[in-house]
C-alpha cells in the first residue's frame, strides 16, 4: 500500500506538472499571438512604397522584447519558437515579420547599441533558443528548486518589461506609431549617417533570394564608409522632391519661345503629334528585360548620329544652298538600335594626356591627317593619333596664339573677364583644349562633313564640342551669352545673304563682347581675300561693330582682326542706312529651337535690370553669384524668390556632390573628363564640380523653364535639347551622364526605350550614368540597363525617391537590324 500510495502521488504530481506546463504553454501561445497581431499592425505604418527595396522601421526594432508574467524564461522561449513555427505554416508573411522582430529583439538584449537590420545570425536565433530551452527543461527536472527561483526572478523582471511593452504596443496600435515616426524623423533631421546607412542596406533587400543578397552586399561596398555621407541624405531628398515640381512654375520654356516665334516645320509638327499621343513609358518594365536589342544597320556604322545621318530625309531636301543637309533631320521614330564599337576599341586615354594623343582605333580616320598633317592638326604615330597643339593659324602652338590674342586686346583678360566663348569651325578644337590652362571654356563646333570626325577627335581628346553647322537655322543657344566668339581661318561666308550668318553670331554674343577673326582676308592680298575683306568691313560697320585692332602674329605669320559689339543702341539709331534692319519688337532673340535665321539685329538691353546690360562678375566669383537680373519679385523654378532659389540650388548640389557623388558612388573621378547634366536647371551640378578636371555640358530641355541664360551667366556651358530626339554628338563621347528627375518629365512625351538607346550611344564603355528620380522610374531604368548589360553599381530608394549608378560595359548584340 505504501508503495502503491507513493506511486499514485507521483502520478498525480506528474499529471499536475504536465497540466501546469500545458496551461503555461497555452497562455504563452495566446500572449504571443496577441503580441504578433499588435506588432503586425504597427509594421505597415513604416512600410515604404513598393520599390523592390523595403525599409524596416528602425525605431520599431529598438522596442524592448516581450516577456510573459506566468511562464519561466525557458518555457517562454520554447513556446515562442513553437508559436512562430505554427504561425509560419498559416501565414508566411506574418512569419517573416515576427521572426525578424523576435531575432532583432534578442540581439537588442545582448547588444543595446545595435541599430541595424536583420542578418543571417539573427534569423537562426529562434532555432537556437528552441534547442537551448529543451536542454534547460531537462536540466530543470533534476534541479527544480534552483531553476524555479531563477525563473521567478526572471519572470518578475520580464513581467515589468512586458507590462511596459504591452502598453506601448497598444498605444502604437491606436495612434499609428506616431511617436516612432517622430523619433525617426528627428534622427533623420540630425543627419545620423550611420543609421541612414543601415537603412540604405535594408532598402536594398527585396526578398529575391541569394542574387538580391549579393546585390545588397555589392551596394554596401559601393557606399563605402557610412560616416562619409549617405547617397540620398534626408535634406537632399526633400530638395529633390521640390525640384521635381520645377516645371509647374510660371517660367517661359524654349519650346514656348520657339513656337511663338516661328511655326515648326510641318514634318516636325506631325512627329511631335505622334509622340504626344503615344503612351510614353507605358511599356511593361518586365518585358524590357527580354528586349531584343540589335545593332544599327546604317552606313555611318560606329559613327552614327541619328539626326545628322538621316539619309532618307536628306534625299528629300530641295536645296543644299544653306547647308541644310548638314543640319538636324531626326527620324520620325527615334531609333532603338545600338551602335557597334570600332574594331580594336580601347578605353580612352585619360586627361590631360588625351589632349596630346588618343588611340587610333577609337577614331580610325586618316583623311584629316592627309589633308591637314602639314598644318600640325593631327598626325599618326604608331597606335596613336597625336595632336601637336597647332592649327592652320597657329602652327607653332595654341598657347602662343592664345597669348597673342590677349596681348592684342588686354581687356579680353582670359579666365577673368572672358570665361565662356564660342569657337566656330573648330577643327580638332586645339584652341579650346589649351584654353583650359587659362580658365576658359570654349563651346567648339564644326559640321559633320568631308573633314572626317573633327568633332569626334575633339571629344575623344576631352574637349567640349558639338557637331553643328551654321546653315539656315539658329544655333541652339540663347541670345547674349558668349563673352567672345572666335573663328580661325574658318571658311564661312559671313558677308553672304545680307550677313545672315554674322548676324547670328551677333545674336549670341554678349554686348561688349569680342569677335576674333583670324583668316586670310585679314592679312593676304589675293583678289578673293581683298573682296571678302571689303564686304566684311562694310557689314561690320553697318552692324555697329567696332574694329578694335588688327594685329600680326609674326611667329605664325598670321593676323587677327578683333571687333567689339556695342554696349548701347546709339549707333543703331544714328545709321544712315538701316541695313541690316533692326528686328521687330516681337521677335524673340532667345527662341532657338528649329528657328530659321533672320537677317536683322536685336536692340541692346540698356535697363539696369535687363540681362545683357551689365557684364557678369569676374570668374570664379560669377559661378556662385546669382545674376544681377534675378530679383525677389521673380519666382524661381522651385518656388522661392529667384535669387534665393538659385542659392538654395547651389548649396543643395554642393552638398550632394561632396557627401554622396565624390565618395559614395564608387566612381573614380580621375577617369571622368566629359560629363553631361541631362536636366541642368541652374547648372548647380556643374558648378559643384568646378574644381575638378571635368567639364559639363548643361542641357536645358526645350519644354523646361528656360534657365540656360543663367548657366552662361555663371561661366558654364550649355545647350538646348529635346531628349525625345538624338543629341548632336558622336557615339562614345561622354564619360558620365547625370539625370535628375528627367525621365519623370519625359514619360508623357516619349518612350523610355529610345532615350535609353541614345544614352547607350553617347556614353563610352566604362562610362557612368547617375539617375535621380521617382522610385518607380528608377526601377524601370534599372531594368532597361540590365537588358543592355550595364553593370548596376548602386541603387537606393527612400520615401518615393531613388538614385541609381550604373556603368556601361563593352557588350554589343551580334544581330543587325533589318535594313529594309
């Protein structure tokens, strides 16, 4: 009986213990379920827009882990692990959230300073806790008293935390976690770079498995030291958001000005109508990954410029008298083919060595060598093309010629008074290439004609240039922006057609600016030269240009005539013969996009508040100074008074370039020479790079606020353009393209695929693309770049704004387009 009675008590004790354990586990499961439900209601308040990179709330992961008053720590851990396993079978999404939070909370107990994402070790934590709890439960059976005392102490501590944590969770559920949002905003506002870096690493995870994890690790490497500044700091993000609204401001656009001045050609109107009606950007991004890229099957081959090599349009022209065949004639549908690489292409020689030599295989043209070799333009030296620094007018070196000009007129003052110039008929642009040593930027241009690839030579060397001709259309620049215009032995018929071409230079030349003409009519006495000189003399006098001097360069055996544009209208009013005539008052001198030239002159602004009435500040002060003709009564592009808008934009880009671009994108800026800002606005991006050996082509879109005059006032270069068409440059001519909210502006006007094909055309292999835009736009761009086999170096998104950095590879498809 004693034995039996003892056994019965043992069974009842065991049954009681099992019942207690079951009850504890059940209570633990219930509490955990309640906690998980409240937690899941909190997480969505922090979720980011669907971008493929979800950000986990930092402040939520900082919350203390839940505890349970009526179970031991060991049993609680076991119950939690079991609950997680059961819930995971019912709801994979809920499993992911609870498992992530639980592991983070365990890490928070072990390391109070932890403020980052969930790693692989934390994902294994529930399994480790389950195994540990099983071992501890077995040990507890042998030593229940001591463990029970420890468990009670732990329960009391956990209970206190659970009551606080439960109340906090309930408050967060009711108030939408507003306190955490305020804490997160405060942390962002204080510029917590390390925390933002952790956020960026979490954002790069999109649940796509090992491939995404590898991309995340790659992005982390590209971001570098988190203390060096994040890729999209909170302050920068806010300014980017404001910038995206720029086109809503009451600014005149180049398109408005051009349309009001002259009707566009009928073919262009039809083309624009088709583009406007098309659903630009509507193509499914996923289908782009399988886009069947092909090589362009064109006569121009590796040198293809779509708007200048449109043979079908050129054949339909009725006249070549005004070089119409050298002007832009864009295809009705922008091409989506890719330009092949020249055989034996190599990454370009870096600046400054590239000024003197380039790889022959990159621009394998020898016609200029044969025609101009004796004039020191270009020579072949083994696998290189070399540029001795001379030209037709400065055989003994460009620097001597540059100094000769300044000695002729001291007020030119290279790099101080004179900063931005236009070099007409530039040849291989040695003049512009050596002006960098005098802090001068030259916009060089020449036509794509029988002098093969002269502009391509210039760009390969790292010198600013575009392929253009002075024909029947105005140049794509605003009025009164160039400090000086230069023409060395350029065979341009300035005196023909009523002086139309010289009057076009008068339009773009700043009042008080100089025209330097060093050509044979200035110093030779051949019959043709004498006749041209007489005609030019008569024309320049009637234009009120003052012939400042004619100087002879004894070393080169040439001379230069230097003219100056008037600063007032007095001469115009006192002319006996009003020929050329003054332009009509309603003729807009700034309208320059597909606008025919007119043989007339615009009056000089004389009001102190008008642009052109005063000379800009000396370089480099002018780059940071708001132009005098911007006043507080004007609303800037981003909504502030214009001068404040200008300064805010400049500070914004200095911060972005310094904190992010120079150190956070993994770009070796020593290899960047030719850069382009595809949507420049005030030119802040270029201004922030002014101390590097980089020049920037600032593009102002024709449908955007016309801020190009401001860019020139700052001493920077720029051009009007419509990205629904091809740019007037050779393939492989830019090291870096920068796009800030361009594609979100373009999406309603043209399809993204041709624009990306154009970007691929003009960027060199190894060149970079930086895109800042809305998150879904950046994601779409990324998909297209992947289909083009570009290497995605970095992607980062936050609050519906994203940034992408990618590098072009040498990949080319093998198949050519059908020529039919």
